C-alpha cells in the first residue's frame, strides 16, 4: 500500500463521525419521512415540513445524494427518495435503533477512549454523566436516556439471537441448568419455552440485586417452581450441582484473563461430563482484509463506552481458553456474515464443550 | 441499489465514530511510536511501553491489522508497522493534527447536530462548554483546548493554501486592497509579501476587537504604513475606495442568503471595474457518486460545530451569486482533488470577478 493510499484511508476515517451523524440527523429532522410521505420536495418545502432553514436542508442532503440514498433533480430543485425508497420500513426502523444506540452510548464517549484504556474505566460516563467507577450496565439504571437507547436495542437483538442459540444447543430432558450472568431471568424463561422438558430446572445466577425482579419474572410466567435464583459474583464462585451451564451475552465484556477466570470457575462448578454452552460475538479468524465491521466497532465500544475492558475474541481463542480450563469442545457454530439481518453487523458464535476427567 | 446494499452502507457509517477514534487512540497511546522506534513488539511489550493492558492493545490493534496499517505475526504474536512504515513522518504529523482537530471540535459536538440545525446555533458548545450563543470562532478565545486544536490546524492549512491563492490572482501594482474578514492582518501581510508593489496598500476589515492585534502585527512586520485596519460588520457596510477586494476563508461560514448579502455589500463598495478575489472550499459540480470527502465533512462541521449555519457551495453556485450581485466572473480555479496533500480532503476554489456597469 503506498503512503498516499494509506493516508487517503485515514481521510475516510476522519469523515466517519460527521458522516454518521449527518445521515442520522436527516432522519431525526424528519426529512426522510417527509420525502416518503409527500414524494418529491424542494429544499424550501422540506424546510417547511421539518422547520429547518432550506440552506441547512441542502447541506445535509448532499451526503445522501452522493450516496444515492436520495436523488436531486437539478432543474426542478426537487429531492426524491432513491435507494431509500427500496428499503422496507421494518428494516429501517431496526437500523435506526442501532444508530440511536451508537449515538447515545458511543458518539461522545469515544472522545475519552485513550483515557478509558489507560485507566480501565469508562471515562466518558464520568465526564458526560458524572457517573463514576461503574459500567454502562450500571449507568443505565440511573440515566433514562442511556437506558432507553440501550434496552430497546438489546431487546431487539436478544429476540433475534437467543432463539438461534437454543436451536443450536442440546439440553437433555430433566437437566439442571445454570444460566451464568442470567440477569433478571429472561434466559431461564427462554430455556423453558424453547427447550422445556419434564423435570427441567434452570437457575439464574447473577448479582444479588437482580433477585427480586428475576423471581417476579418467573412468577409472571408461571415458572416459579421450575426456575430459581442464586445471587453471587461470577469471579468468586459458582453454585455446584448443575448438568449444563449457559453463558450468553457475557464473555465479550471481559479481558481475556477474566474470561479464563470465568471459565475456570465454570469448570470447578461442574462434574466430569457436565456441559457448557456459550453465546458470544466472535471476530473472524482471519483479520487482515476482513470485511467484518465488528472489528471497527467492538474495541471502542467495550474499552471506551461500556466496561473499560473487554471485547470479543475469535472462536479459536475461546476454544483454546475452554481447553485450558478442562473442557473438550464438542461443537462450534458461527453466524454466516452474509446472512445477518440487513444493516446489522455482529456475528455471533456458539461454543459447546464438555468437562473431561 | 438493493435494500441490502443500502443498509450495509448504513452499517459502514455506524462504524465511523468508533473507527475514527480507535485509529487516533493507537497514536495517542503511543503504540505506533513504540512500533516505529522499537521494531516488532508483542502486545505485552507494547503494553509495557504504553502503560496499557496487553488485552486492550490486542483489541485496539485489530482494526489496524485489518486495514493493513500494522502486521501481526500469529506465531510469534509480534506486531510490526506495515503500510504505516511507508508514510513519511511529516505527512503523518499533518494528518494527526487534522484528526485532533476533528476530535476536539467535532466528535462530541455532532451529537447535537439535529438541535443545532433546528436552532441555528452550536448547541454542542453550550452543552459541552457552557458556551452560549456564540460560534466556534468565539469559543476558541475562551477555551484553550479548542483554540490549540483549531489554531494549529488552521495555521497549517493557511500556510499551504494562501500562497496558492496569491499565485493565482492578479493584484495591479499600487492597488488599494481590502481584505474582508481579514482577522488580525495575516492576509494583508501575505499580500505585501507575495504581491508587493510600490504604493500597494492593504486594509484589513474585521470586527473592531481585532484592531489592536492587527496593528501590532503590521508593526512587527514593518508594514504599518502599507497596511491599515477598519473595524466594522460585513453585513452593515464595507468601506469604499478600494480597487481589489479579497475574501478568504470566509464565505463557507454562511448560509447562501448571507453569502448573497456579503457579495451585495462588496459590490456596493466597489466602483465599476473593481475586482474581487474569493478563496473558498468548493463542492464538486456533480455530487452523485463523487468521491469528495468534503461533502461528508462540511455540513456537520459548519451546522453542528462551528456556526450553526453555513457550508461551502459548488463553484457554479458562487459564480451565479457573483453574477446576481453585478459581477462578471473572469476566472475560476479549483484544486485538483488528485493533487491535494496526502491525507487532506478540502478542495479549495478561487473565483475572480469584475464589477460591471
């Protein structure tokens, strides 16, 4: 790669924040809705519809014309939806939720990425919200704007991904299952819903403060006898007596050493023959020249915006860690990047493993 | 364009803020310097050098490996500069200044783009700095972080662009020149330095508070008799009695209606035959499928980060406005985008025009 090609790539990166927000702002201002509902419109008409000066409408829509999302007729001055006319509204709504999540939980916070990496804390939460020493997952409890943006997106993701996970794992009838970092019980309820069998019992393990809400969720689903809650800290000890351990949406939050510690704890809690099933985003095995957007997204997200540490690994890295911790990996599955929902980019993997003697 | 192609393009936009800051953070943390100075290094060695956890080094460098900027040897675990080894340090320094300017003046501010567009003010300056009702150009006077980042960059740009401007315009010997929005006199001094002639006199026109510093600059260059300062507001009236008017780095700050008002004022201040020379960034004439990064950058920069209005126009738009205001355009020049300094993306244009009867 010549120096000029490299520096032109830097230039493309420099445009990233402006490009992201200009596109989102065209939606936030209602310009795209106005074009969808009213057909061709001049900048003056769009300005009237969105209560924005026509000069600003012209500036913002330049990018969308350049990209072919919107067409502009030079003679009439009218804008019309172009490629955006072909995008189903449901897809667009899903993508806009993701963009809003990135705006609210990342756009300003990444300014503090370097400090966050140095300190291992989310400096942006302190600077922007006065929220000290905690993670994004703590901060959503106190800050409705973070919570709204984050939870809406996560509910959407979980609804798509968890059924795929349960489709790809085997839970023996009547098994005693432990859902590690199971939050307020959704995973336990889903396990019964999707893998139910006579005698199946699922224990949600998470921080003690989740217990009341988890028990209430179990009750409201009529599962109070088939589910239970154990409070604790995943780094100090997991309850024994389970046949199957689930670890969903969790390992990517931690540095590799912490992942190893978690898997060691899981291993100690299981008898020989016990199984673990992991659901986690995975990086592609070959990074160089990959088209995976996860690589662009997750380091800044975990290090700068949510945890001050963490980030996904490659499937082969998780496999090696499992093997270090006394497991034989029996199955790995990864989503086909080409078959993700349009406009999403997180490639999830599943690793299933059995504790050996 | 299919809906999937469109939404994948959205995905690329979503990665923009993270991608920008991850790259910059690798420089800020000193990871790239360490690789340049010490050759191949493992994540542990880089972590020691930069006082960063090796796990975070691995996460951040994934993007640079993906892009081919840095190479990673899977067997030794060592990182080495790849494409970045070919980039001259002076180019890299220039590009890092630009990235720092984008980080400090834009990255967080664009969060408020929609509100800024609606109100015509820079909402980010109020939210982030408690700075109300002013522009970035006002805010730099009070906030050293904004000033350092902004001024360093602008000095760099001016040093490259203004000589090109003066090379491409004609200033008759002994002319009386007015430098509109001439700030603290740098343009007047450059005019003498690059276009000096016996009897040449340049008047800097800007807000009255610039006068003292401008006069001091004239004195320190020994030009106190060949330069003068007139304080005023470009929208309420320009001083008459000049042969040539210069408008550099200014028209792009204003909405099109304001540009028209400025040019009407210039026209009123000139006799028939008087000339105006404009230096301004220009968008490409054909926007659709253009590769110009200006289009991605400037709307968010002016609307959301500096003025709450403005943005460049195409050269043909400036030409039409000049003609509306009683001028005949005699020459237009634009930088060749393919010949910009590597890693820069602003394409400047020059328009020269003569007031007709």
